[in-house]
């Protein structure tokens, strides 16, 4: 179960934003370990405007704290929901990359161990 905290800056959280955040958390939950009770997702959404941009610019930031590590994704778009989806996609990509790197590390070391054991005389090696 993922624990989530939501912070809104410059706008109020209405039910549609809450629903979109729940969908983002559900998508992230698919890539985390279900046995890990310490998963925490911090989501910050807000409205930012800079002097060189016209109109509203929305920002979504997602921080994931788990045994995998601390991962962060941020996106600024013209629409809040598009920014949330972009940040979620970036975080999911980071999660998959981290998982793939750890799995490759385990496989590499397993191969090394297997080659070592093949070289031992009592295992029928050379």
C-alpha cells in the first residue's frame, strides 16, 4: 500500500484533480513491491507563471521514497492533467530503469559465480 501526500500551490484541489492523482498513484503502485510498507509518494501540483510566458503554466512534481531509493519526476505543461501524466511517465521510466539495472547486476554476478564454480575440480569442471 502506498502512502501519499498531496500539496497544491496556487490552486485548490477539486474532485477531478484528486481522481487524476489517484490514477497516477495506482499506475506507480504497479511498479513497486506490494510487500514494501514504506513506500511514500509526495505529489505537488501548482500553477506557476513566469514573466516571459503568457497564460497559466501548471507544474506537477512527484517524489517517490521506497527501498528502491528516492526517485523524482517533474513536468511543466499548459494543462495540469497533462503535466501529471508527463511526470508519472517520467517516474515510471525511472522505476523500470532502476529495476532493470538491479536485475542485470544480479544476473551478471550469478554468471560470474557459475563460471567460478565450473572451474572448481570437484564440480566436474576443467
